[in-house]
């Protein structure tokens, strides 16, 4: 198999679109063991970045005003009681995974 050399500076790259695009071009089967570890670390950074964005999106959905007009961007100061249900429905999650992420407002 032909070895693929990972890009220089991979270990220092911040997570985001550029790192995601770079990782998409790496064939993990064609890198050395040491390079595979660097790819793993970079993927973990990217995953954490995406998970943070996912949770931020959940928070925004929880604060969207259901009474806003079409095309109107409006947020509430607190999530309504059914906000978690909206997210569960969108992601086809049961109650358990969502409650584990604790996005519902504190009483």
C-alpha cells in the first residue's frame, strides 16, 4: 500500500471547516501508526467542536418563540416546557438521551 503523509501542522489545527475538509481527505488505511494517532487526535478535536455546535443549536431551538410570525426571528428568555420534545422529535430520540444532555431549563 502507498503511504499517505498527513499534512504538516495537523496537530496544531483548530477545529472547524478547514480541519473537517482536511480530515475528509485522509485515508486512515494509508497512514503510519504514529500518523494514525495524530489523525485520531484531530478527529477528536473536530468531533468535540461539532458536538458543541450541536448543543448550541439545541439551546437555540429551545429558545425559539413558537408564536413568532413566518420569517420572524424571535427568542424567549426561557425555554417552554415542551422545548425538549421539539428536539427529541427532530432527532428521533427517546426521552432518555435528551435528558442525559440536560438542556431543559432549571425550575
